[in-house]
């Protein structure tokens, strides 16, 4: 079992210079994959965001999950998820994940439901595949990394999950969160000058515009609720990437 840092003990420090460098890289990038979304962080946070005063993890969290999702999960919502997953024999595992999340946070939040649901459906398919080597799965727009965390902690199939995002803060904080939350996991990052090694990494973080040079082939692709926020050319670029790189 991967050791987990409880939420109350998490300390995720911002790195304004690194985030600014990522943002500058996006502005220079010609790839349409850089246009997953265009967030105006200053406007969203209602303050000037600079390298000296970067957006913090706590400030970004409502932007990733939505303010309403930080409220306690309603019983009706929990039962709706449980009923759907029960059709696939996943209700018991779902309950176990929610119980764990509630103990960890001190309360079960709405934002705990979706990642648990998404992970279980993904894992249900992945565990049916041959276990000859680690699978390489790319997630587009993974926010701060909740799906990757569940794959690393509870996945039944060996995987390396590549988190690709075009928002500089998401690229940095997904790496920082996974490193802080799972101190024993093997988390790589392209912005550190590291290269993707699926056999030796649990997750790898890469700016979306560098993805074509980073991932020559992949076994699966995941996108959860961000394609509808992309311009049409970005969606087309993602579908083209998938068509060319899926094994």
C-alpha cells in the first residue's frame, strides 16, 4: 500500500518562477494542444498573480473542482453514484473509497465522488488487459491529479499515468500534489528535464504542448469534463493525437 500524507498534513508550496516559465512556454508553443483552456487566473482569483505572488494550491482548488464541489456530499448524490456503479459490481469498492476519503478529510466532499467513480470505471477495463508491461495512459486536463492518485494507490493493473495540461498552474501543482500526497510514489516531470520512463514511473507530468514529443505511443486516453471547454481546433488536435498514438 502506498503511503499517503493526510490532507491536514499536506504542505504544497508554490513555485512562482517555475509556473511563470511554464506559462511562457505555453505562449511560445505553436501546438494547438496548448489551447486546452485559457484561464485568466488574475480575473478568477480577483488579484494580480505574479512570479513573486503566484496562485497557491488552496486558491486553485475551487477552480479545479468548483466551489460547490467543496461542500459535503449529499446523500442523494452518493446513492446516485452508488446505484450506477452497482450495475457493474463496483458499489462495494466505491463505498470503501468514500469511507477512506471521509476519514482522510474529516468529511466526505462532493469532489470526492467523481474521481472515485471515474477511477473505478477505468480500472474495471484496465484490469482485463494483459499484464506483460505497465500500461501508458494519458489524461488530458487532469487538474491537480486526483485520478492519478487513485490509479497509483488502488489500481489493479500496472500503469504509468501521464498528466497533460495546458494550464501552467495545473502542470506544476499536479506534480507538487502527487509528490506531497504520495511521498513514496515515482512521479516524473518534463519541466524538470526528466524523460518519460513508464517502466520506472507511476506518473509523469508534461505540458500539453510537449506531449507529441514525449509520448510516441499510448495504451489509453482519458478526458473528464474539459473537452467541452476547449476550442474546436484543440479538440480536433487531441483526437488526431489519439488516432496516431493509440496502440
